[in-house]
C-alpha cells in the first residue's frame, strides 16, 4: 500500500523504545519488538493487514509470557531495606528534637539519624522514642509513652 511502510513501522518501534525509557517497568519494549517485526514484514512485501496481525501477535505474546519475568525486576523495594528498616524501632534522643528549630538527633541501635517530631512537640534529650516514618533523610519519631 504505502511504499515506505517499513519505515513507518521502524519509526513506531523507535518511539515505543524511547517511551520505554520514560516508563517504570517493562511494557512498551514488547510493542517496540512487535513494530520491528512488522517493519521487517513490510520490507519483505507482506500485505498491510498481515503486518498488523504480526504486530499484535508478537506484542501480545511477549507481554503475556514475559510479564512475570519483568515483574521480578520492577517490583517495589521490600520493606526492611534502607532507612525503612527503622520504622517501628525504638531509640534514644541524643539532641533535642524541635521541628521549629530544625534540630534533633536519635540513636537507633548503633546508628545516629537526624530526627523530626511526628507530633510537632519538642522531645528532650534522653527520652525513648519510636520511629513512625521517614521524611526525606530524617526519621519521624514520637515519644514512646504516647505510642503504648
């Protein structure tokens, strides 16, 4: 039909490949492969309806059979890795926690972290606290007595 159909499919494949770079997970890459297969078919003179069928079949089969494989590499970070591992743990205040003054430091185990109060109250040195979350690089803490 169109003399340069293969080029259109090739451009489409490139667009899917570039789009894949801006998405999370493996999804558009399979459509890029399907479009590349259709481009080769067009170059060999296969009629347009069969090019579309090839594109849909190749893309669909790849999506169906590689989804589980791709999910292994794109799943979210499991809990307990990085600073998330401190959520729920208790610690001791080393420097008064005052959100207005932007001060606060807590020791959890052998590590020391910047801390913010989860209730906006001032927490004095020596008090035991529980980590309730993260705010950037600061642990969010509350007095242990309030949690229990």
